[in-house]
């Protein structure tokens, strides 16, 4: 994505406004199709298109309540099916010495998604620099990761001390390969799910800002 100013398709103003502190969270999406879908359910939360592999992470604001990565992802274990939502409890990278970044109130966020009728689970997410397939998928799953994407760890690094969250809708995984005619149908279904996560994100963000994130962290919305 290349933008030279003005307003991008995700509705995020360019220029110096990027440095203005945000009272609420900011949602990050890799692609315009993801940004447009998630914005349908949001009433007051801006969405920034950070590009494939988060190459435009520099577009994120310097200060806000939290950074939330939202979009599609690839499942690593068979408990996640296309259309399910994974809320990351930690974000891992694959580089040597990289530490996992804990996510803010993941079970609370999963509970809010479940309240809206979505199939949400909680677990570790790993960010890689490429699409994961075959033996690599099995290896990452054996290490405990449940879903792979290509942006969350980059955004988490950019976030510094800000709270971070990642919400990914499954569109491929074991038994549901990316390169298959069914990916079009799964992609459309995933987009409909992504368009429904906004209200839960905004309710979660209110609780997070109020400091109520610990109220539900031990509940049954955890790992399935």
C-alpha cells in the first residue's frame, strides 16, 4: 500500500495527525480488504492499513490506548476451523532470541466475541515472514502456536510498552489449504466474520481503559 497524504481507504488521516495521542485503541490491518471488513462493525475506532508483512507499521500513531491487529490468519492445529476466531494470548516471532509478547486481556476479548455469537478461542500466535505450509505448520503447532500470520509481531515491536491484541479469523489450515478452489468461499465467509468483530473490540477497549481487564481472565473462554 502506498499513500502520499490525505485520507487512505481505511479512513485514517495522513500527515501530522498520526502523532496525535488517541484516547482509544487503534486497529491495524494488513490489507485494505481486511480494513474495510473490520470497519463495518466499528463506530469510533480508527483502522490503519499497515500493509503486507506490516511494511507500513511506521504509519501507526505514537500514542494510543492499545494496538489491535485484526484480519485473516492460517490455523496451525485442527481445533481451529475456517470461520473460527483466534484471540492471541501471546505473539511470538521466529527469530533467534525473540521473546513472546503477552497480549492484553485476551480471555475478556474472547468472551465479548462469544457474546456476539462468534466461535472464539484463545492461544499463542506466531508471526512468520512467509505463508506457512506442510512440515513447517506441523513444527510450529508442536511448539504450541495455534495460528500464523505475517504482521502481529512487527506491530507488537512497534507498540513498545502499549497494550497489544491480535484477532485473526481463520481462512486456511490443516485440511483446508490456501491454494484450493475453496479458499474463495472461505475468504468470503471469513470477511463476514471479520465484519462482526468490531462491537466486541469496542466493548473490550472500554473495559481495558477502565482497568477491568482482570475481571474475566480466568474464565471458561480460554483455550478450547
